[in-house]
């Protein structure tokens, strides 16, 4: 568990903070591609503590710019998307995707004022059915070329976003590396692991952490890959038909809220044959502190909400009692090996 000081450092994600500057060196999923249509309704988003609006102009180019107009701050969520940008509904200022103000219809015709207005704007791109945004300095890195975003030999489902959970991004990431909860929190999903003492090995890798979990009397193991700073890929996932390959992308909304996106890939499956059960993950909507109840003989929380319940009910930022928070120092089945 992170100390109070580490939490202070890791959970502050706004501009100019150490964690915020580090996280701005990565692309983040911020939407689903087919939900942002050409000249369709702009979509308000929040990423790394910044309020933004996402749109696709008439030339099918994605734009992500500051939500509040550079003139008087009216929300561009209610703006009009045009061929070459987004127009504010209040006095009609038009911004190009790169933030350059192109038109100020209430100013005198010969005014050059618009040339001096550069609205905050960032890069956004489509990849694998998701929209990715980059808020950091130029040059932007390559988009993450994960196989599940690029493969064409099967059906791909993407989804996520929606109402953010009330917990910081780092708490969410800690949960992805915390394999000790699998036999307990996920007892209903992994009955062969249920309530058995796990043996876990974590290995630091070039991409992050590889974790493998065994329990007594069960052949085989569960492997989870954590990819720095906030992605993970799992084996043995149980989403609709199997086998599906899954990735999850945790996204820092602000200091105390997180959201996430996912990709489920079904090798060799024609997308038109996907069933309601397969599509279930992309249709769900979750509100903070609302967890679907089920009668499963365990905790009574639907598998889809188990992790969120565990992370969210800790509080928006888990505060360790003191900077001398106990850390295990010896080897045990639940201790990292480094
Ligand atoms: S507030 Fe946007 S144009 Fe005036
Ligand atoms: Fe979990």
C-alpha cells in the first residue's frame, strides 16, 4: 500500500504536478470512435483534471479542445461542429481543431483579433475503435500498438467511459497488480480458486509487472500483465463466449475520479454473430457507489462490479495512517519478490 506521501505524489494529476506531467506523456482512451460522429454532437470529457470537449469536424478529423470558450467561458459542449472546427453557441467564435480562432462574427469585419486567440487544443486519434487523446508536449509518442487494437482476424468489442468512479487512478491501478484478492473478491467467478490461500509471483518486466497466481490442488495458474502506467491484460477472462482476450485501460479523470475503457477480442468470430451475452459489457452503465446485487452465495455483488466496489469503498484517496505504514519485508506468498 502506498504511503501518505506517495499517495500525495501519485494522485495529483493536474497540469504542473509531477504525476500529472508524467501521465501527460501517454495517450489515453477518452471515447468510443463510433459515438463521436462527423459533425455530430460534441462530447464533454474530463482527463487529468482538465475539462475538454471532443468532436469530429466535417472533414472527419477528431478535435479535443478546452471545454470553456476562450471568450467568456461558455461550454463548447453546446457548440456546433462545422467543417473546420467547433463554434461557440454564445457569440459564435469558431475554433479550428488546433485551437486557432477562425471567426468572430460579432467583431468588426476588418478585425484581426481572432488571429491572436489560440484556444487550448490537443491531439486526438482513433485506434482499434477507441478515441485516444494526448495532452503532453510535442512530439507525441506513437499510439500504443497493442495486438488487440490492431488484429483483424476476429470480432472486437470496445467500450467503457460513462460516469467515472469515485476513486483516484492510482488506487485503481494498485488493484490490477493486487492478485491476492482473486480467490476472495472473485470467488464466484473463479470457484476453483475460491477461498484458497494463493501463491503469487510478481516479476518486474520492461512493460510493467507480470503476476502469476496459483492455489493448492488446482493445476494451472492465472496470469495478469500490468502495463505501465495504467493498462492491463488478463488470461482466463470470462466475458460472454470464450476464449476472449481482454485489455483494460484505466484512465485518470482527476485527483479523485477514474474511468476505464476495455477491448474484448474474439479470435475467428464474425462480429455479426455476437450474442446479447457477448455484448453485455458494452451495454452496461454504472453509477458511483451503485453495485448490481446478485445471489451468488458469496458477497452478493455482480462480477462486473466487484473490483469497482472494492476500490471505490476504500474512499476517493486511501490515506495510510502514517508515513511509517507497515510494509512487509520478508517473503510470504503475497509479497513481491523484488
Ligand atoms: S463565450 Fe464563446 S463566443 Fe462568447
Ligand atoms: Fe479484481
